[in-house]
C-alpha cells in the first residue's frame, strides 16, 4: 500500500449519507486532486463514527481532529486551511456544551470518553470497501490462526471461556451454541448471520455491516470451521441497501483473496457465503421464523425444541448468530478469552453496542463495557436530555423491552440486571423519553407495532395483543375504567405465559413496565381524564390565557382550521368545537399565552 | 377487479429472473424482490406467473406477499413518500409529520394521489435515528423534519 502523510476519514454511514456526506467525499477528493496532493493525502469513506447527532463527520489523521456537521461546501476550507496550512478549522470543531470550549480530539469528548470499542473497532477507521485496510488492522489473522494452529474444539473452548453471549437479544452463550451445533451429526450444516435488525430505533448491525463487513465474514468462516459447515448465509433486511452493497463487495474481495471459497488459505477447509433478503417482518428476527423466511416461506416461528442447532435450514443443523456477536469473534481469538472475560460483569462479558436515540442530546451509536450504568450512558455519553427537559424514562430492548425510570439509573447494565428491572437487553436500542412523553401512549405505540408485526400463528399473540391495544386506545381517549388497568395486567401475564415465540412472550413488557413504573399516570387517564404530558388529544384542550395574549394574531394566522378568532391587539379565543389540537398555535405563540389544559 | 395487462417485455424479464434462480421454490422471496423491482408492485397477475414458474400454488405466493410489509400489491406513486415510524422518530414527532403529509397531499396512508405523483406509506426504522424524524421520498432521506418543512419537500417534487 502507498504511504500517505495524512488521511481524511469521511463518515459514509446511512445517517451521514443522508446529510450529503457522499458529495462531501467527492468534493474533498476533487480538491485534493486539483491541488496535486493525491499522493500525500488520502480521502476515505468509512463506516459510522457513532456520533450521528453531529454528522456528517470528518476525521483528520494522524492529528485526530474531529470535524462535525461538515457540509460539502466546507471541503475547500478544510483542505486549504488544515491540510495545506496546518491550521484547524475552528468553526467545525465540536463545542463542549458546558464550557463552550472547542474540542479537536475525539478522545476528550464526553461522547467518546467512556466508550470501549470492540465490535465497532474498525467502524470509522477503515474503508469498508477495501479488504487491504481490514487486513492491515489484523483482519483475517484470527481465521488463519484457527485454520492452521487450532482444532475446532480448541476454538470452541476459547469461545466458551470468553463468556460471549448472543448480542441479538436472547443472551445465549455463543460458545455453547457452537458446541451444540458442532456435535449435531449431519452431512451438511449451515452458519447463519442474523442481520434482520427489525427493532425500531436500533441500528448497530447496520453500522457494523456498513463499516466493517469483513469482521462478520471472518467470524462466520471461523464458526463454519468449528461446527463443520461449508455454507454461510446472511439474512439481511432489504431496507438496508447500503449495507447489502458493502457486504457484497466484501464477499467478492474475500473470494478473490482466497478467504472464501475452496480451500481457505491453502488449507482443506471450504467455506462460502450467500445473501438472503428479508422483506420487512419483525418476527423474522426470531431464529426459527428467520429460517422459514430463508426457505422462501412466510416467516412464522415454530416450537423449540428442536433448536436450529439440531434441525434448522432445510432440517440441517444451523448455527444462527447476530451481526454484533460475530463482530466480537475475531478479536476474542486474537486477544484471548481471558482478555475478553476481564471486561464486563460477572455474567455478562465484553461490551455492548447501544443505539441511543429519542430525546437525548447526543444521538448515536455507542459501545460500552457491560456494567456501565444507565446514568453514565444517558447523561455522560448521551449528554443529557434535549432542550434541558426532565428525564422521564428510557426504553431498552425495543418493543419487547420495558421502560426504566429514574430509580434504575444507577443499575449496571447487563443481561440479568435489565431483566430483573422489568426490561431486557434486546438488540440494544435505547430510546430516551422526557416529561413530554405520555407513558400510556408509549405503551399503545409499542402494542400497535406488535399487533402489526404479529405473524398470526398463535392466538395469545394474534388476539391478545389486539385486545391490549384496544384497551390502551380506550384509555388514551379518556374512556377507560379502573377495571381496564387490571384487565391489561391479567391479559399481559396470559400472553407472556402462553405465546409461541419470543415476540409474543415479550410483547406485553412495555405495558407491564409502564403500569409498574407510571401507575399514577394510568390512574390519571381514567379518573381525572387527564394526560399530564399533553399527548393524548382527547384529554386536552389548547386554551389562550387572556392576560398573556397581546393580540399579535400569530396563532390565528397559523391555525390550519381557522379555529382562532380575535382582533389585532385584542385577546384571542380558540373555538374548541373546531380545533383539531394540532399544536401549531402553541408553537407559534411567543408570549406563553397558549397552554395545554 | 379489472385484470391488468402486463407488458410482454416485462413478463419475459420476470421469466428470466425465475430461470436465473433455477425455478427453485426456496428462492421465492428473492424472486419477489426482483419482480417488485421490475413492475414496481406485485399485482395478482405477476404472482400467478411466479407461481407457475416456481411450481407452487398461487395461494402460497400470495401468503408470502401479504406476510411481508416490503411487498406491495398496489402501485406506488411516482414519488413514494415513506414516513419512518420507528420509536426514535415517533418520540421526536413523526405523527405530526404524517398528519401534515396527509393534509398537504390530501390522501391517507396507503393511498396514492389522483395524478399518480405521490403515495404515502409508513415504515419502521431506516436506521437513521440520528436524524429523527425521518422521511424517505424514493430513496432520498430527509431528516430533522418539522411539520413546516413538509410543504417544501412536496413542492420539490410537484413540478
């Protein structure tokens, strides 16, 4: 590889991509070429840096300068000032919100300080479309080590000792799964990578595939060697076109280098990978449903046992792991089980990637050691709640998880603690809510999702969730009774106990956890017909306070249904019969005259 | 329902797709993805051809098409608008964006404007949660939207 003095790393993940990072990358390349610097400065499109809130991001190496919210028009200034004259472009540096200080090295930013990147180690560092860059960072070394120096049993032993648990949500020990599949006797076995990231609000698998596809390919080959499989399949969402493209490029390159195909690295081991596309069904994250979908059928789950490790894809033993789980494997082999097991808590080893989103200042993708507290994640890494509002709850584990509150903030995050608090790890979505979010509405939102995504095979999930949703809808419309709240609870337990698969067994979690933690709010919806967050339209009115109204007419002009009347400089009034409660008047009023009652 | 006349070119293309997958019934979902790429949607006529080519029942094909939200049996508008209803977008006000699109385009979710220009749909998470709330028009992602910005987006395509 050519030696460059300087590298400009431009984030090309989906988030930054949507903010014109592609054009920015082109501009940087063009200007570098025009100035004749192309032999000294290399411009690379990389995977996600994680700090999506401040994207698009450009990182200048070797001085580690971190530019945020860079537009295509900023390309010239970065090159003329920073690259040529060595002067940092101050206005594009991250500003510490507390001290108003410009920070140029990402290591000193609150967002990165507490992070430890194992699964995301290469995201933002390498060009995902260039296998040489992966190899330069010890890529495929683990595979070579396994194939030439170790027996499958030895590799499985390392995996077991490392304590790595499935990152897709279940938390099943990965090494044990590999061992079970390796012991199943069959002429053919399969390695499946579950990249059907259906949990709304989670995007770690997408980012890994976009930023470091080779780590997944390498791990799948290692897994194939351990369990005795020659075929690998990646089941990936069709909604992730960029990840699909990058994965395809990576697979082709690996084949070219003899790292996939016949006789890997000159040994007698064959392994190749094919892609299968999902088509938008949340339930397909469940492994038996996923396997049916790969066989071209409806993605309906079946009873376990038999587990896929014994009878999976076309009834052959199949080892299904999630993208993030695989991404950890090469590092574990290279650095050893003891190293990995030294990170994390007693029963949850290593790190976990979380997608921080919702009402939080630093939205993005983070990776922290297991055992980090929610408070550290939300307030130190996440930078606290947006617009200085008050923290209300955080939903972990997506639609299958629960809402955790203030009292859970100091709980160290690991698989078992989250379950004990009434939520779950899930795939690592973390949605933060503030005082403006109504918890009854949140529960309803999640149930709406489950009702839509239920495959319909078993009745507790198909019918039960529908009934839960109806009761919640009744509550948000102010027609609920106290018995309804009991009914919600009872029905939730029945669904949890009797549903066929993970989707149904966890779908009532948002209902139960919101009732547990926000019982007052449920009661208010029933007895006071009140929604304190002001989200349930049926339970609120927009009213103009006469003393505050100066008669500027802003509200009346912006009302889409002309429900506001009043003279200029006179007090305005909202006609409740016409008002559609869109909230436009509240947003437009500069005098705090419009309030929710 | 009126039968739709499919162009013979496209039917040939579809048959070639089925052939490229060796008429394997296990490849049904891959075939459907390609078919939707060719026709833009999957009307009953297309499903019938696929069923014949892969030697499965039409009911089986329909069962799969109706199971997955990515497949549609109705033609989309020239500029399909998809509003993300993932949790991150929801808590950042996606509902208001939907209402505004409905109002501006004067259609409901799942419908197409009478001139065939726009169709409106909801989807779950495109993974651009950092930009929430997010809307896709075709493949283009619009992020950090407010209800006020809806008009401008529609105007961009209405020409």
